[in-house]
C-alpha cells in the first residue's frame, strides 16, 4: 500500500467516528468496531509480550527473588475471574488495594509537592535546631499505609456481627472506611476524572489539527 494513502484512511476513519454527532449510523458503527477490535488486539499483544510473558519467565527462573510478581498476577486474576463470573465475589481485595494505593499516592504527592515543603519551611523558621531531613519520608510512608487501609475499609462489607472483644476494632475499622476511606475515594476519583477530561480535550485538539493538515495536504496534491 502506498504511504500517501495512510493519511486518507486516517481522514476517513476520523470523519466516520465524528459522524456520531449526527446520530448513530452504520458508518460510525463500522468505524467503532474496527477501532475497538484493533485496539483490543494490539493491547492484548502488547500485554502478553511486554508484561505477562517476561514476568512469568522471571517467576519461573528466579521464584525466590520475584515471588511478589506472582502475588500481583493473582490479584489481577481475581479481577478477570470477577468479570467472567460476577457471582464469584473475588474483586474486593484487588479493587481495595488498587484504589487505596492510587488514593495514597495522590495524597502523598499533593503533600510532597506543597504541604510538606511549606511545613518544612515553617518548622525551620520556628525551630531551627531540629533536623528536618528524615521526617518527611516517614510522614509520606505513614500516609501511604493509612490511605491504603482506609480505602480497604471502605470496600469491606461484613455480613456478620463482630464479637464483643473485637467490637471496638470493628467499629474503628468501619469508621475509618466511612470517613477517610470514602473521602479518599472521592478525591482520587475526582482527580482521575479531571485528568481524563484533559486527556480527551488534548485528543480532540490533536484530531482537529490532524484533519486540517490532512485536508490541506490533499488539496495541495490535487492542485
């Protein structure tokens, strides 16, 4: 296929996807099916070649050193099993860990970027004799642990009443999930949604620019 036909194919597919603005039609459905099928096949091939196969080889060759990769794969397998069999109910732990880590990373990043430097300056000005080189790392690690546990508590659903000896522990765990856990989920969800909107906006701008450049190049060839 000549190289100069690729921009025309891209132009046709872009216009076909954009025809959704006029309503659902056959052209949009064909282009969407082609896009989703190609993306799914390419993503699966890249996942197998770049992620799963090399890590499985590491686990087989050096299991003592890379055992944690097997744990991560089991957690991911739980999500796959849940999507295939909705009644399995094995997705709480993987989703809780995923959401907890994301929320904790976002919170720690916000504190590391603005909160901790400001607090460090404040402590340095008020108590200049105190060394402030180690406690920010300790604080970030503590926030990571607390955030992960809080989101895990928010995902936890207990069907049985706790015993009297563990009543205070169960109440504390439930309170942590209702307050901090749900707050972190809302915070991380809002941040991810804002990032998704910005990414979609950049894609839209790039597509409009691509259409303009392609149409201009075709008109120049026709002249």
